[in-house]
C-alpha cells in the first residue's frame, strides 16, 4: 500500500514538473489557463440567419471576457462547427466537439428538432448543452438535466403572449389558428385552447399545415369563411410569408394577423418576402427583446457587432446570441476555479438575470430548463415596428 501511495505522489510531482496540473486532468476542456467551449450553429444552408449572427455575437462576448482577463484567470477558447440546422450534421458536430475536441460544455443549436436528436448522446456523456437559438418545447419539456435553452421563449410563450393580447387588447371573441402539423404546432395550439377556454371565447377555425407547404390557398380560404376577428399564426418564415400573402390577397387585412416570432426573424426580410405592405396593415408579432422600440440599444449592439465583423450587416436574430452567452458566463463566474460539468449544471440552475436586451428575466431552476417566459407584442406595418403596451408572461402551466 505504501508503495502505491509513494507512486501516486511521484506521479503528481512529475506532472507539476512538466507543467500539467491535477486540475487540468479533472475535467475535459479545462486547464489552468483555458476553458474550451464547443459551439455549433447553421453557418451554411437556408437557415444561416439563425446561426451566423447569434454565434458571432456570442463569440464577441466571449472575447470581451478574455480581454478583461478571463474568468477566474482562465480565457475562453471557442471551437466552432457548422450544423446546417439538420439532425445528422448537428449530432456529428456535437460528437466531434465532445470526443475529439474535448470541450468543457456545448453552446449551440438553432433549430429544435436537430438539437433534440443529440439528447441521448448529451445525457449519456453528461456534458452540458446550452442552446444558442433553439427554443422549441421539445428541447426543454420535459426538462433534461444537461440541456438548457429557450432564450427567446417556447411556442407556449409565443402563443400565450399573442392569445392574451388578442383577448385583452383587441377584444377578440372569435379566433382562428393556423399552425404546423408537428409538435411545435401541438404546443402552440394546446396553449391557445387553454387560454381561450378560460376566457370563454371561441376558436372558429383550426388549420394544420406542413412545414413544406407551397400553397396556402385552401387553409386561408377556410379561415376567411369562418369569419374570425383575429388570426393566430404559428408558422415558420417561408410558410408564414405564404400565409400572409394569401391573407392580403383575399382582402382579410381588416382582421388582425398575429404571428409567433419564429416566423419573423428579420422584419424587413419578412416584409420583402410577403411583397405586399397592404397585407401588413393589421399585423403583429411576439418578441422577447428590447431592441425594437429602443433605437439607442439597437444601435449599441449593432455597432458593437459591426466593429467586430466589418462589412457584415447584422440581421434581426443577432441579438439572440446575448442571453445564452451571458447565462454561461454568469454560471462560470459563480463556480470559481474548481470547474466541473456537474457544478456548471448546478450553477446554471441558479441563474436569474435581468439583462438590458431582454424584456423579462433569464431564469432557470432545478426543474426548469426554459430560460425565458416573457414577451411583448410588436405592431409591424412593413416598414416600422411599434411596441404595444404590456409584457405577457406564460404561467408555466398552460400548454402542458
């Protein structure tokens, strides 16, 4: 026994002599001077607006931390991979970052379905994943120990905000709903039904559309025939543009159209894709950030981004890179020098931050993995956006 005891001490001494500390061996991606974070996002393909800008802003914030000396003496090093917002490339990127690059934690994912494809690996390897943009319900419900996300709100949050706005501010009594025929649509519809039932109003039409829809004629004709006094849309960008085009074409603009925020990542691009400002006369969308309606704040972050990436004009989803990054930084700072993945999870569970870019709190808990539950409603006429009064908070129950 004494022999092995002495061997252990000699081994530690040898490591110290060659400059390798025992703390560096304790956890992947952590040395005395460095914390390695594995990032992944769509850097190519049709959904790059969900990736390049948020990931770029996240890297900028990490660089600012490094310029101030790092976190407890350690600098952050980022290893980046392109996930294309597709399951197979995303899982491959995650596995490479964990097993080849030996990162401490993962920070990435802009599309929920591909991110959920990595859940089994993440859980088995016990490596924390903090989602960059992905906000879908499937990524955070039911809560999984090592996965944190929804830094703009889940479908339940979007649906709750717009439904409450339609009922309270627009005085709607007859609602029509158009959502995708998938789990995202299910979550949105369940939340809407719960709030509508409580308010004692009527859903006069429900249309379920596929993600790859190319013609919204039939569902929008059905909605027009139902004569609603407000329409709630949970479509993604391309289908949302098709729906809104038909809404304008069929002369329905006297009826408010309310779009959940995943359908309008950049307002100006959405208006261009719709191609008809008359279809946006009575148009609203949800949003969890303060960059709309606060020109000084928007310019501050845009200028910061453009100074770091000259010649690159930030899109509307650039700001989404902020909350997940500040949550990671806050958790790392709280832990101190003795970093472990388990301590990182425990620290994230205590995060409760009010940041200037958010309309509400960034908050987790032992049984909570969705960071944001507050949204505002924006009126958009194709050129300008106006923040409507009030913050709408999902109660954490409706839609379950």
